[in-house]
C-alpha cells in the first residue's frame, strides 16, 4: 500500500496520534490486530459504493455498535471519493487502494492510497456545498494522517471500536 521512496507524514494536531503508518502497532501494544484486508478499485466514482460495501463486509459479524460502523463507512466513503475526485487516481486508468484493519475492542483503521497530485487546502465557508470531507473524517475519528511520497499519498483514520457501547 505504501510506495517506495521518501515519505512525508502529515499529522493533524487535533488528535492524539500514536501511529503514522496504517496497521503498524505502537510500541507496547500486545492485543491481536486482525489481519489487514486490502483491495484495489478503479479510480471512478462508480467504485465508491463498492468501497462502502467492501468496508461493511469486512466489519460484518464483529461485535460493534451499528452507529460506529456507519461512522467508519462514512469516513471511508469520504476518503475514496476524495481520491477519485482530487487525485491522479481519477484520471483514465487510475486506481486507489483501500486497506482496513481491526484491533478488536480498541479501533478500526482505514487507509486509502491514491496516485497523488497537488494538495489543495481549502478554507470552506458556511454556505459551501462541498469541501468538508476531511473535516467530517476528523470529527468522527480519533486519529487521522497523511503519508505522502512522490508516487502518491495515503490518507488514513482510526475510529474507536467499543463492542459494549449502546447501538
């Protein structure tokens, strides 16, 4: 999922970040992490619903409140849509890679790797119809980050996973 070469990590300071590379354990972690599952999708808007389905199917059968699953699916959808609409992945022949991993009882981590392109930070006004996707991901997750290289970019998030919370 990560390309070779120099990589730059961008961590959003509003979150307590313990891992910058998706699926990598923090020193001292001993809880089992479910094997990550990774899938490549065509860089087309028609693939975004397939990303949602991929995430839902992976999470199916795990004891997690429905509201948490919906947050995870929404965040993954936002990142996939951004990859298609705002990176070179959306060009003809482009693709994106989605990876999901669960640390049962703790967190779910989703990463979307795209083909890169210019990174544009927007100041979104109150009346804008788009441009809030990463704000939504940041609000619904506990950690977010971007790992960028000359070959692309991986945007990831972690959401809490509390199997004992009310649905």
